[in-house]
C-alpha cells in the first residue's frame, strides 16, 4: 500500500514518470520505501529546502498510522 502511494505521488510530480522506481522492504515492524527518479527530476521530488520530500513523508506517515508500522521514505539518487 505504501509503495503504491509513493509511486502515485512521485509520478504526478516528475516529467519522466516511466523512470520512477519504488521498492519496498520490510524488516519486522519497520517498512522502508525507496524512491528512485531520473536525475533531471530529482529537484522536483525534493523541492526547495526539501519541502516536497517532507510533504511526501508526512502523507506516508499519516497513511502508515493505519497499518501500525514505522515507515521510512528514502529518495535515492
């Protein structure tokens, strides 16, 4: 569920939605979502002073309260 959420948000932000890759790994009660985008779109996903990245993390954190797991969103270059 978190993987799909991050993927939908990222694809809406970037110019190259085909290059958006989201992977999800689970370790006990921790869930790690990794987002990889084209280098040209990196600024669009991070935003000025990291505002968009912070907003993505906030949305995921709010959604994760239903599944009772700690979710970490990493943006990979």
